[in-house]
C-alpha cells in the first residue's frame, strides 16, 4: 500500500513552493508505474513498452516490491541522484526497512483506524500470515478495484515471508533496483532530463508567494484537487515527470511539514517561450485520452446528456465497473470531464473548454493559422 497521509494545515495559508527535478523521487515514481500499467491508462508509452518487455521473473519481483513493500523505500529518499539513493538504501538497517514497510498496518504506528479497519499488532502481523492476508484483502475490498487493482495473494504471501527475513528482503530490493536503474531507468532518465529541466525552469519564473496550496497545485499541474487534497503543509516541492501522463501523485514526509507532488511535465499557461518538447509531451497526453473508441463514446454520450453518473455509463455502454472507472479517470485527469459527487455516486459532465483548448494547442503546435 502506498497511500500518503493527509496533512492537517489551514487550507487558506500561503505555502512555500519549489520546483525541482528530484531525481530519486522522479525515477522511483517512474519505476513504480511499471508495476500496474494494465490498471492505469494514460501513462507514457515508455511505461507500457518497458513493462511488456520485462522478463516474467523480473516483472514478478518488480510487482512484489512495489505492490507490497513500497513503504520500505520511501524513508531513504531525498538524495540528488538515484545512485546515491541506492547507496543509502544498501547501507540502511534491514530491520528498520522492514519496520517502515509494515508500519502503516501496525497499531502502535497509527493514531487512528485505517479505512475503518483495525490495525494489527506488529507481532501478530509477523507471526500470523492469515491475519496479515485478511487485513490486506479487507483493504483492497474497502478501496475497490478502481484504486488498488486486483488483490493477488501470491505477492503478499511471499512478502510476509520476507518481512520475517529482513536481510533477504533488503538484498532482494537493492539488487532489483540496481538492475532496473542500470539497464532500464538510467538511459531513459538521461533522455528526458533536458525536457524536465525546461519544465522546472519555466515554472521557476512564476511568483507563488501569495498562493495557497490548492492554488499552487492548480497553477503547476492544471488540476483542481479541492475536495480531494484540501490541506497542505508549509512547503510543497513540485516535480515534473515524463511518464505519469495526466495524473498527479503526492508524497508527504513523516514530520508532515513537506509534500512532494509529481505531475506530468508541462509549461505554464501562456508561457512566453514555448518548448517544442514540452508542447509535444503535453499534447500527447491530451490526444492519448481521445485515441480510444470507448472514451470517445463516453464523450459523445455527454454531448447528449448534461450529466451522467458512472453507473449510467456502465449500463449505456455495457462496460465492466473497472473498465468504466479506468476510462472515466483518464478523461477526468486530462480535463475533458468534470467530476462531482452526488450522494455516494461519481457523476460527470463534459468540459467543452478543454476540448477547445486541445484544438488550439494542436493548431499552435502545427503553426496553423
């Protein structure tokens, strides 16, 4: 589980904003996307292509690490490069890594019940595999396929054995991440750094001094997260990603004083100097959302109806819940749909302004008049 805790801070307070490459967070996040490409449409082509080329053994290990023990990787982040991060991980205490991996499930590390499910005592978690598996299965059931994907017990059975053998757990994590960095992530990082730096440089020209957290997120990511991430700490670091597509993700530090937000690399609205690489990247994200028959049918339906709820879309197009959620999530993330809650249902309406924006962006890119 990789959920980040919400931070209780005044939503109206201004924040300190930094824009940075943050190579360790950036690379680790890109690697994490490889663990579930089939559950998230809209990621970059590199994610899909790379995931399909992994050997079955490497793919299994990758999913094992990122699906079951991602929390073990986070406390050692904060280094200026991924190799330095790996060195820190290798020198870390194995039992401390294990404890970080399971802390979110343990009673003494939580001030409240997670998702309404009673946390476990550390000794119970480690000694009773059935209790651990039952806990994880209830978390998946609570969140549903839409957010966490399918519950696959095999990964968690092996993870439980590794939690009881921290030295082997650490060795397997470090060895796998070093291989992934040297053979897969490093060449891609070197390729995308110039584009990411252009995004950093462009946003560093903006004045964020009077903005609240919500306002800063809206300006940098183009997303309105009110109603989802209301509260922000005193400092936010925005990190452009070449692979996350239209989505954003958030990492909070343990002290709850700093949040990092990864977003699809882009340039500010109305940027004076246009970057061809960034323009191309952002345009691909928008067009990718339209390059699917089902998503186009959803948009067509919403030209005929002022608003539809997810269940309406499921019934009208004869979709499974997971497929409908996947398509609606991508269309919402790219701004073509506006989502709102109506009692317990998610409902959607068309955002024609985003359609117009996309057409204008395509014309600008092609220098049409």
